[in-house]
């Protein structure tokens, strides 16, 4: 290697380090060259190279599964790029932060950072990174939100850009992602064809992380076809490649895939062994509590800086006092007293300012941490997590669950730009959130264009079904109101709503990124109510009908066939009943 041999001119050192940090396939080597680039760039006071170093160090940490240091490095780059008004690098950093949040499972923060990057990269005419934002949005819609049709729209746009620019890494990843979308749609032949092409190109480029990912999906394809030997071979290839290049996150994923395969083949002992290995690697990746340490580190730095200032003032005061003592006591007695009083008062003032500023910083960071946790978990669950360090799963005997879905979302969104698509979905879901808060209900999660919420989980009230139906009517009103708005900014959609009431189990999933969720047959039936509803209608199960029939006029639809449930009674809720004195 040219750099290791030293056969280059000194003026080219920083460029060589930048290229090595960006393109090396081994995350440990990427980090090594990124660290050296940062050190030498700081010595030369090269702002451009410093920002590059923070970008590449963040990418290396992300590949290593160290989310804490990855986010810290990206944010350090953002701070400098924003101060220098370096829009190009700022857009790339937002893109990388979006990718990191997607890896952590925080889809909303991922979309927010992608949305921040899009207008910057577009204005800077940075076609490759603009295409990369579209590619990652498609990846999020495909693998996280299970919306392959929407994902393929993004992949079409990004793939066209990559091919026009003849950008081979982009073309390779685009082929692989299209293959994953086809796999999710059940088109295994097209999936295998695209993933195989991507793997060949990535091997030529030496980009090992996506190869390891695609190999696990090839394993899924062959497992679905019943070709178990080939499925196991792909899973083991993914594990070996991830181990060879120290890809910690993908090592854990490969172990999980092998555990699933052995479980399907009835080999419980091997399935358990590989699942235990998966847990070991999963838990070694820093969780959300570690990410919060970034804020604490900044606070400690500010405190130490303030204390050094106070210590310096004290030292200066002591020197001044020694000089005064050498002079004549009688002549300078009064002046000495004034100096002592001034220094003491000045010290008290600085001490007071320091303590006040420090307390303000600590309080702000505590509020920010609490706000972040409450944005992820219900209040009672967050309190339990802070007090005990864990959350016990709980069963609730009577909970009302609501699902919404936009009709023809994929087709009607095909003509929208990525910015308008994200802005439209955000508008609807933000209004829905306000309705949930108004009626004392809880949003559980969003899945692409689907919105899921519950009533009765943490408020000890028995009218959760009635409150949920009232909220459903307001959701319908919101979607109808959009039809009278400026449709160049917000896309109008027709909405279907389904509601069911029954028992659920609720708890926290994961250790890297906490996610509160509910499970049970009640949730599945609520989803089926939405699927069997019509646009602008509120379709409820028999369980919910029995709880709301005295408050609302309902229309019996008869028994209808429900997937995996047989025949079930369904009702449309038409309007509230008039209350008589």
C-alpha cells in the first residue's frame, strides 16, 4: 500500500488518509485512518479535512456497532460545518445521522434527518449523495416499514441517478435493495437475480457490509423454497464474511438467521446456541442510555472549564497579595484592604455565576433526557425503567386498539417528490397525535402509512372504547379537511379505520433502542377490522360494538370472513346518538 510504504509526497498525505478512511472495507482500519486524519488535520488547522475525519470516524463506529461514538463524531462534524456554513458537508452529515438512527430503529429521527439532507444536497447539486438519501429512504420503507411498493419508487429514482453518473457502488447497492424489495413481495426469482448481480459487483468493489446483509436475505429466499442446505450455506457465508471484517452488527444478525433456520428445521439445541450468540453481540452494541452519555460528557467538560477559570483567578489574586506584602504596610494598608475586598467579592461573584450556569446546564440536560425517554415510552413505563433498570411485561384484560391506513397510498404517492411525500405523511400523523392526546389515548407506532393507537393501557378508565370511537370520527374529519387545502403541499388521501377491544400483553422490546409495543389476538383482529373497512368508514368488531352501542348509532354488516379467524360480526359506526333529557 502506498501510504504504508511512505512513497508519497507530504502534501498528499491528508488526501491519502481521507481516501483510506472513506473506502477501506475493514471498520477497524477505517477508524485508524480516520483518527490519524483528524489528528493531522487539526495540526494543520484544515477545517475541510477535520469535517471529513469526523464523517469517516462516525461511519467506522457505525459499522463497528458503536452507536454512541458514531453519533458523537457525526454531531461534532455538524457543529463545525454549521458554524462554517459548509452546506455540502452538512447535508452529507445529516444523511449519515439518518442512516445511524435507522440502524438504531428510530424511524422518525431517521426520516427527519433524511428530510433535512434532501434540500441541501439538491441545492448543492450533489447528485450522488442526493441519490443516497433516496436510496436510504427506500431501504427504510422496505425493511423497517414493510412497504416494498413505496420503496421501489425511491429505488427507481436513485438507481437512475447512479446509472447516469456510472457510480458503481450506488448501482450495486441499488440492485441489492431492489432484490430485497422483490423478496418482500414474494417474487423470489427476481429477488435472487438482483441480489446475485449486486453481490458480484460489491465483491469487485471490496464493499463487504452490504454483501453480508444480502447473503442473509438469500438465505431467506431459499428457506422459503424449502432448499435448506443452500439456505444454511448462505447464512454461514454471511457469518464468516462478517467475522472476517469485524462487522459486529452483522455478526449478530447472521447468528439470529442461523437460529431461525435451525428452529424451523426442529433442531432446538442448535437454535438456542446461535440465539445466545446473537444476544451476546446484540447487547454489546451501545444502547440509548450510552447515547445519552454524549450530553453528560459535554456538561462535564463545561463544568471543568469553569472550574479552571475560577482556579486561575484565585492564583492571580494570591500573586497580587504577595507583591503587596513586600511594600510598606502603612502606605499601602488601605489599598491592600481594598484589593482583598475586591478579589473576595469578585471570587464570590464568579463562583455564584459558575454554580448558576452549571445548574442550568445540568437541568437542561436532565429535561432533554427525560423528554427523549417519554417520547419513546409511556410515562409509567419510563418511570419503571429509570427506577429498576428494566420493564416487566403486563397483561391488560380490556384494551381498545385502532388501526388506520390510506387507500392507494403507493399509487397516489408515485407522482410526489420525496419531500412532499414525507411532509404529507408527517402532517396527517401529527394531527392524529393531537387527537390522541385530546382523548387520553396512546399512539403505539406508525408503520409506513399505517397508524396504530390504544385506549385503556395506563388510564384507569372503562370508557376507552367510547373515547377511541370519538377520536376515530375526528381522524376522518382531518382527512376530509385536507381535500379543501393546497394539494401541492399536502396530498389528500382516503382513510380506512378499524377498531377492536380485548386483552393484550404490553411491554418493551429491545435493548439498543427501546420500543414499547403490544401483542395478542386483539391486535390482529383490529388490523383485520381496518382491512375489511371502507374509505371514510369506522369498522368495529362485536366486542367493541357491545361497549359503544348505547352511545353511537351502528350499522350491522353481518358476518364477514376474516383471514385466519373465520367468520366475524362487523359493524359500521355511523354517528353519535342524540342524548335525551
